[in-house]
C-alpha cells in the first residue's frame, strides 16, 4: 500500500476526478490529452478486449501466455481488487508506487493546460498513466481491457491493435450502452479496427453475433468464433478443468465451464498472433494453464469449501450458478450488490442453488441496502436475511456451522475487493 505523502500524491491526483467524468460523445477529450503527452500509445501493440463478462479472465490468460513467451508484457484492467496499482501491471507485477506518482505528475501537467481539465474521469487519467508506463518500459505487447462498452470507451483511442477480442455480451450498464443486446453489441463491436482480426466468444446470442459480424465485414476484419464441435471436456469443477480442442490438450486453473469458453477465445487469438509475437503452442498451453484471477470462482479455502466470486450481472451469475450446480452440495451465500445492477434477474439465476442468503452492504457507496436486498430475494422465492455480523465474522460462522457445505461470497467485485483486503490484513 502507498504510505508516505510523496508516493500518495499520484493516488490523490487520480481521486480528485469523478468516477465517470463528463459524459462523452466522442474520443476527442482523451485524444487531446494523449496528444499533449506525445501519444505514447502509438509506440505500442495491443490486444484490445471488450465484452460484458469474461474480459478480465481473457486478459489474464493473454497476459500469462505472453509472459510465458518471454515478452515484455503490459496489462491494463479494471477495477482493482486489492489496491489501485494492480490495474497497471508489467510482466505480472503491479506498478511501483513511486513510478505511479512520477507518471501521474506528468499527466497532471498535461491536464492543467487542457481545456477539458475539469471533465476527465478517473479511468481516463489512469489510462494515460498506463500508456506512459508501458511506453517507457518498451512493452512488446499490451493487454488492454475496455472500461465500459467499446465504441466510446477511452481505450478505443488506440490505433495499433494486433487483435481485438469480444467476450460474452449481455445486458449491463443499459442506461449508457442501450437496453437491447443489439445496441450493446454495437458498442462492444466499436473496438473492431480495419484489417485487424477479431475473435468473438462462442455461445453469444444470434443478435450479438449478427451485429458483430456486420461490423467486422464493414471493417474488413477477419472474424473468428470458436467451434465447440471441436471441443471435448474431460474434467470440470470449481478448481479448474481439462479439455481437448482441435486435437490439443489444455488444463485451466480457473474453475467453471465459462472459463473454457474464455480459453477458446484466447487459444484462437494467440493462434492468430503466432507469427507477429513468436508464440508457440507450448506457450499457449502453459500460459492459459497458469492463469489465475482474483474473485472469479476463487477458492479461498478447500475445506470447508469457500468460494469468492465477483459476478454482478445476470450472465455472470448464471455462469456462477452453473458452477454451483456442478458442485452438487449445499450452499450458504453472503451476497451484496450495487443498486445500478439488474438485481432481480441476477439473483434469480442463483436461487435454485443457494440454500440461504445473508445480505450485506457498506462495501460501496452504490451498494443496495441489505434489508431491501433480502426482501427482493425473498420475493423471488429465496431464503434471505440481512447479515447481523461483519462480513469476515459471518464467513467464519458459516464455515464453522456448515463445515461440509459451501460458503459463497458473491454479487459484486467491490464486495470481493473488501473481502480480499480483509484477508490480507488478517494475514499481515
């Protein structure tokens, strides 16, 4: 964590901006800022990843493959889990506190002379810092995750991607991206660049496939969708999986069937980059096998089984529900969600697999009141009560009372972040 005032200044600068910034209609604001900074992004190659769910997992797999190949690898993701620095990584290591503050000072100097200086979001400022960092360290490749949507997401200012990837598309952030799958897919497909290949995750809806296919055709972009007829799943549980695809064997350390879906996109994407980046089949196999990601069906404890998952929308919680179904054991869930999410549809996906819910709040200023959440779960047919204990104590209580069942913590990445932070403090 950042301790002294000098090193804290970078975080303070970032936090001086609002979460979302002034609404955007184009990419002019971020473009002007990066122009002032010398356009550091133009010296870099990117794998650009958009989608509703699966972005973080795909980014982690790509990151792991590229490091396995010995490439100088940058990775920019959101949100952070333990602390801000884990959003910006070089070869798997978080950006150093001091370097973060030094680069933030450069961005501040550019912001101070910008006509948009009062309009920027924290995400835009973070992205500018990340581009400077990756350019300074001469990254061979940067894995770049969109923040929201794609077409008007500030990451879409890049002009040098070698690959774009679109993961599962579902209803989320509908107030900004649109309230139909087709409208949201159009936003995600906005990252597709002329002549740059694109991989679209399998199992997307026909509406999403149609929109992405049309955009790819207009941009003369080779579109690849994995073929599940070439897939044989050999083993699958919450601890990982093994499968064969196109005659090659793979293992994953991340649990859940949805991670196989993500892996297929990464396998195809890396296959397209073999010549560009010098990747081998062994790099790909080893890389995706080593990849792990916090708060995505993360096993905190094997006995009693305790799982942390940050899924927060209907599609993400349906994927989690499939994991619970495969586990075939009683489940006691601690759940908290944010008010701006599709709570009823998301919770409905879990109710058949959770014996009782304990609702929590306080992990985010956007969290729904735990009493209201419990009432909504009950109205949907679930067993729910507001949690009377602090979250860490509730986890321990469930583990003690139900040692042969699963304890699940879910509903929000912000909640997952708090739990991970509490665990780290307890271990210190």
